[in-house]
């Protein structure tokens, strides 16, 4: 496998949305995707709140990673938070997922980041096994909390 990478451009917004929906379908969460091309264009390319890289097979985009910077007060530096990683089913098992993670690690090191983090659904054993094989450590002592939707709007008014 010889993979190459490229950063997404504004013209790629429909491809980004396609990969997001394919990932959501895999996770059984397609009905939760409300993102559209206009919203992604605004938040990724205008407001620059996230970045996307594609992994290419002979010039064809076969997977993507969407990420952004977070910050660790303990480390006193930024990190990379991987929001989404997806490789098309017919290209899985060929090293593209690992290549994407290695490319993100290179970006993190180049930018002086202290760590790279992501979430994984508890039922997704193939991905969990893959991440563990790379040396990733589960954060068992932490629980993720979320406020969104109407609760967020109500809290934001007070």
C-alpha cells in the first residue's frame, strides 16, 4: 500500500459530508447527522474550527480524518482531538486507517502538540482492538459528559 495525503479544500465539502454520513451509517447514527454542506463550509473553511485530511489510493480519496486542536492545562500546550476517522469498507485492512493516524501523529509532533485523543464507541471492538494495537490507552477513569440541543440553548440564556 502506498498512501498519500492531502488537506481538504472548500471544493471538497460534499466529499467530507459523504464520509461523515458513511461513518454515521456504520455507527447506526445516520439519523443524527444534521450537518449540511453550507454548515461544514462555514465551520471548517470560514471559521477554521476543524481540519480534514484525506488518505489517497492512486489519487482517489478512500478515507478521511476530521480533527481540531484542544488544550491541556496540565501539559500547557495544545493537542489534537480526532473527531472522525473513516476508511471506505473496500479499502479497510490495507493500512489506510493506520496511515491516517500516523499522519495525524506527525502533524501533532510538527505542531508541538502534547497528545492526540479521540472517542470510540464501546461496542466497536474492531476499532478498539486496532487502537490498542497501536499503543493507544483507554481513559477508563474518565466519563464523557455532554450538553446539547435545547438544554444547551436554555443554559446559554441564563
